[in-house]
């Protein structure tokens, strides 16, 4: 392996190389080791890949990794076609450099010569990969020559969706809708805001589009922190679908509301802004620090408790929001690593946790009080089936159907039981950048008096 000093000297002579080296290493951290995209780019990332990088290099590394994950299946299929004998066994991690180079060539506005040259230089820096620098050069140049055909033949469901997920979505939603979900997941995510008050005014001030659900969808690429109202705490980033569950509780000032799995705090902020007395509960002290920082900027208050929900002891709440941990397959467009880090066996483990949380919510809500259960998953075990199972085992709980008027008149995001079921292709628009919703499930329940 090249010394840190030699890598530093090489990077000084070749701008952009540090970003490529970081991107390749992070691909390995995510795909092979299961780290999340957010974890890899956090300030305290372990292992640290971004130390000493300029902000522009961090941004470039993130763009490469995000594009590569979003189109990982297409990239891997294209590389496999160009590697007759597969990857050299003694340099298997060469795949990460090739994926980083391919992501730039196929999906980013990066000069082809820069993508190839820097990938070759990166290979030469490592003793195990140096003998294959010529292979990297040949494969990426052939990729450039075949780019038009590769992109034309790329299929969102067949290539860029893991087979086990594609099979699940076909079974649950049918071929056409499964394809639409996969296609939506390949698009750049929207940027939605929730405002404390007067969304029409803020949509005008921010140059955004007011959605029927009450969220504001932005078209700007201005850094969020530089937009009007950020410093004053007038709004926060929250996908339009994620903003719906908290509204379904219909909280009034003074109501005591428990928010289970509250961090990073978007839904808790909605409840607090509506005047509720919010108790924000999460087992992660680190994530609750983010919630506290968000609440400080927003000038809102919540009682924060670090606790395992299932063992929580507390006086009964007037209402409870259960934002349960889940497979998160409704947010692949926003977090493309999810498609490649989650496994089929995760569903059973998460479903068991969700059931225990629902039972705890019933225990901790007052008779006559409401519960909203939600997940950012499009898997029925974590949504519709979870609620059906609760109603079977607990006759003291009843479903309170959601009305179309409560979700901006979007009938298509409600199922026959009056539960919220949004999907990535919902809320279409002329531009992909302005279309879509995160996949969410929500059900409103009442504990019978």
C-alpha cells in the first residue's frame, strides 16, 4: 500500500484524486460492510474517509457515491460485460474504483478523460491494484465507447433494483407499478419543506411550489442554510409524505403527545408547532442531539427522553405517534444505499419490533386517545399487515379511517381501509425533479374508552 505521504503528494499534483479515492473507499464501506451513506459522510464517520478533504472534494465524493448507488446494478452489469475473466482475486477491491469511475462516465457531468486518468492513478497508488492499472484504463475506455447502448438498455427494475426487492414489489403491486417505483427511485429526490405557518407566503418567498398536502417543494439549488427563514427557524426539510402522519393526530394546544422514535425530529417539530406538549423518545442519544439542535433553531420545545420504547414507563399520553424503525424502502430515492444494504431477513426482525411498539403505544395512550403508526417502508408486513395483526389481537383498538381532505385530496394515496399508502411514483409532475413522494404507510387508531 502506498504511504499516506506519497498519496498526499500524488493528490497535490492531481486535483480531484482525493475525492475519487474517498468515493471508492466509501463504496466498499457501504456495499461490502453495510455502513449507511449518511454514516459514511457524517462528521464522526468510522472509518474516516474524508479527513483533510476540501469541501468541494467532499461534495464530489458524495455525488459519485450517490450516483453509483442509485445505478449500481446498471454499472455492475456493464463492468461484468467488459471483464471476461471477472475481477482479479488478489485485487477484488478494484471493483470500488471501477464503480467510482463508471458512475462518473455514465451518470455525472465529469470529463471522460478525467474519470479515466484519475481512476488509473488511484489504482497505481495501491500495491495490490497497481499491476491492473492497464486493465482499469481499458475497461473504462470501453465503457465510454459503449455508453449509449448501456444507458439505452438499462432497466430500472431489472438492473437497478436488487432481485429480491423487485420480486416483492411485483408480487405486492403488480409489474407496472413495480416498474414505476423502480423508475422513480432512479430520479433525483425532491426538496420539500414544512413551515410553521402561512405556507402560501413561504412558497412565494422561497420561489417554491405549494403542494396540495401543504408542503412546499423547492426548485432552487441554493444551499439550504442561505434560504430566507432558515436562520429564523421558520421551516425545516421534510418530505411531503413524511409530513402527513403527524397531521393525522389533529393535536390541539396543550395535548400531551408521545413521539416514539422521534429523532431527528421533523414530526416532533410539527406536533410542537401545533402547540402540543411533546415528549420525544428515542433510544439513540446521538440522534436526539440532532433533534435538540433542530429544535433550538426552530425555537420549539420538547421533553427529550433517551429510552428503549418497549420498556418505557410514563404517565398516559393524550395521543401517541409511532414512527417505527423499518426497512425504509420507501426512501430509496433519497437514500439509495438502502437498496443494497438491507436484506430479506431484516423484515421479520423489524416487524417484531414494530408490533411491540404498537402494543406499547396502546398501553401508554389514554382511553379514547389516538395513535398514528407510520413507517417509511413500502413492504406490507411493515404496514397493512402490521395493523391487521394488531386489530386481531387487541379488541380495544379500532381503526379511524383517514379522509382524502386530510391528505390534500389525494385519493390515490389512501387504501380501501382508510390508511395512508404513498408510493414513489405518486404526485407526478412534468419534471422528474418536482415529482414523487417518499413511500409511506400510516394508520390512525383509537383506544376504545
